[in-house]
C-alpha cells in the first residue's frame, strides 16, 4: 500500500471508470462507490462496467464495491470524487457525519461547479465538511476517458496546497499510459476545467455553423486569453496558461471527437434546440451548467469574459447561434 493508504473512487460513470483503470495500473486494490446495486451486479457478472467504457476489463479481486457512500469513505484514506457536478450535493447529502472526511486526502476529479451555489468543489468541501484546503486536491488535464480505455498516452496534473500529497498521488497514477505533473493552483485548476467545457461548446457551435480550422485556431487563442483573464481575476497568482491543465485540457476538449461539450455545441450550431440536443446526447455536458455558474461569477467579480457570455446567451437566453457568433467576432 502506498503512502496514500486505501484509495476510494466515488462515481460509476465514464470518468470514474477511467480513473479506476488509471489507479489500478499501480495500486493493488481500490474501494469503489457506485450508487446502483444493479450496476455493481453487472460488474460481478461481466468483469467490467456494464454501462460505461465497456471494453475495459477489471480484475474484481482488486476492487471492493460499495453502494453506501459513507461506508466507502469511512473505509478509505484517499478519496477521489468523480461524480458529475449536478449530482454532487445529492450524493453528499447521504453523508451524515462531517467527521467521515477527517484526516483524509480528498481529491476532486469533478469537471464542473456546484449548480446554483456557483462554487467549485474545493469550496463546497471546505464549507460543508470543514475539510482544510491542504487536505484537498484536484486531478485535471488533457485526458479523455475513452483514450485511457484505449491505453493512449495521456496527461494529468494533481493540484494541492500540500505539494507532498500531490506528489504522492502523482506518483501513484503515473504509468506507461499516464504522464503526471504537480501544481499548487487548486482553485485555478478547478476553474480552468469548468471554462474549457464552456469553450468546447462554442467551438462545437462554430463547427456546426461550418466555420473552418482557420477560425477555430483564432477562437481557441482568444479562449486562452480569456481563461487567463478570468483566472487571474479570481485567483491571482503566478501561472503559465500554457500548462497542460490549462491550455492542454482546453484544446483537447475543444477539438476532440470524444468531447461531449463540443458535441453539444455542434448540434446546437446545426440547428438543434439546447433541450433536444441534451436529450439526444443522453450524457451530461458539464459546460451547460458551467456556463451559468461562470456567468454569475463574472458578474459578481466584474470580469469581462465575452466568449463565456456568448455561450450563456446561446444556452440560456436562446440567442440564435449565427447572431451570437457574428456579435462575438466583432470583439476579436
């Protein structure tokens, strides 16, 4: 067992499944919380997740499954949360004892914000469970779950104020398919993960409207500049926006065929309504919720972010994509 002790993964979706594969490349055992008992039963029958990344086989002797989230946390030392942001509070309400997290290293692999609260997961964990910031980490970077399943080389950054803890987790997940790095920019890394999903939506919208690669290159350039503007306003510190967990994650989410947010945007650009595109996708595009959260934050902090504003107007104010993009180009 590593210095991280027993590692738990919370969540049964695509990203949680990819993280389980990543961790088990080096660790001998994980605890895994999955809400639905029938999904756990499917694991035992098939040796894989019956619903997500079904081509990834697991050695079930290396996994203890839980359908009780509080017990999974109690039995573990390092907790990786990989629950879609709209459902985080719903799951966490089942944790009655704030002391369940006492002394544990809690890592967010959530790529969104808590809807309506407009806060990142680290802030939610500090507020609701009194977890000190030095016991909170973030995993982020250009790393699509589907490419992890295909064992294509990917990159993740572990961010924590406690760089020793971040380094331990970084070492634990480094492998022949995973390159890792460490950062101390916890909130900035979380916000960048939210922003990149929003920027992927507008990239998809422009693709659906048949703007070409030349335009996309310029769009992504302005997205990177806007990301830096926002991060510097909210979390002022020395940072290079060209790091993988900022620019790299934004580029892969904006361009990849595996990006749900780009797919949502492409469908909207082709004429789908927002609601019909969401229903047809049958998977959560975090950028939809993130656009509203970041829009509200930008008003509170008085930060001018026209690209996010444009996505918000398309998604929530029903502004025609053609009109929205033409107006945006005038700001370039």
